[in-house]
């Protein structure tokens, strides 16, 4: 199983990607099944950050932590870094899908995502995809 996309009853999409972790040069790398020799790319780094942000947001939504600051202290990270990473979970679903596919403009980098991201998905498109 490489990647599957299924629409759930509530209208959400569930994207499944088979992967494993590999330790390389003191870094953990996500390796997608059958793509081990492909070097890490900007989209790989973004996928990790988005997944981490979604996980951390879920921890707060489930009540494990009251807020991002409490979570940051629990995991030993800077509160600002945790807040920024959690904001990535609010990217438009189709932007996330393009990142998963590696179909993003060269100008879309994690550094570019460090600025405030608009809440409205249409504005995200204009800011991140159209204004190269």
C-alpha cells in the first residue's frame, strides 16, 4: 500500500501513507515504502511539521494539556515553536495534499510558513501558492 485517499462519512479525507523511520546522520527520516533512496525534500520536512502540529493540537483538543504553553513545557520545547507548529495544522486541506504529493512551488518553504498564516483557505492559496 503506497498512498490511499478515502472520503469519510463526515466529508473529511483520510490519507494513508505507509512509511517507516530510519536513522541517518543523527536525524530521523521518514521513508515512504519503496522510496528509500529519495533524498529528503522540503515537502518531507513540511509533512513532519504538519503531522507534529496536528498531533499536538489533538492533545489539546482531547484535554491532555490545557494549552500550547503547558504542552511546550511538558515536551521540552519553546512555547513559540509549539504554537507555530500547531498553526500548520490549520492549512487548507488541498495545500496539505499538495505537500504530501511533493507538488509545491519552490518558494513554499517552512521559512515562508513562519509568518502569520491567514485563517481563510482562499487567502492561504493567494499567499502561499499564487504569489510566487
